């Protein structure tokens, strides 16, 4: 909370102390020459969801109806218990390393964690 107040105070202070530099209308001319902002389509989200569902259905049909998942789960159940524990530990370490990398990346970039 204090960080937000400090940032607001700093922003206000910088705005107040920044002197206006007259550029004889150059900035206004550049802004007028910028291309108009594209209007997003109302149907974009629906289109993306429809394409995703269609792609998923096609992948499901091509993969043989998902039987490869059942076969791999069956093969995994025949592994010895120590092998299952090792695989579970490896996956846990990978997930924790990914989370740690994300936290470190966020803290270095100055982003807030939500």
C-alpha cells in the first residue's frame, strides 16, 4: 500500500516539475499523422473459442479418440513403486523450479506478484 502512495506522490511531483517545451506544434502534428486505432471485432473472442474447439476436435479424432492416453496410464501403473516415486519427485522439482524462475523473473523486472 505504501508503495502505491509513494509512486503516486512521485508521479505527481514529476508532472509538476516538468517544464513544457514549446515545439511549434510538432508533437500535435505527429499525433495527427498516427494511424487510426483499429477497432476490435465483437466476435473475436467467439471466433477464437470456436477455432480452438474445432482444432481440439480434429486433434482428438486424429489421435485415435484419445486411446494413447489410456494406454500410457496403463503402462505407468505397471511401473515399480520406486520408479513412480522418482517420477513424482522429478515432476515436483520441475514445477517448483518453474515457479521459482517466474518469481525471480518478476522480482527482477519490478513487476508485482498477484
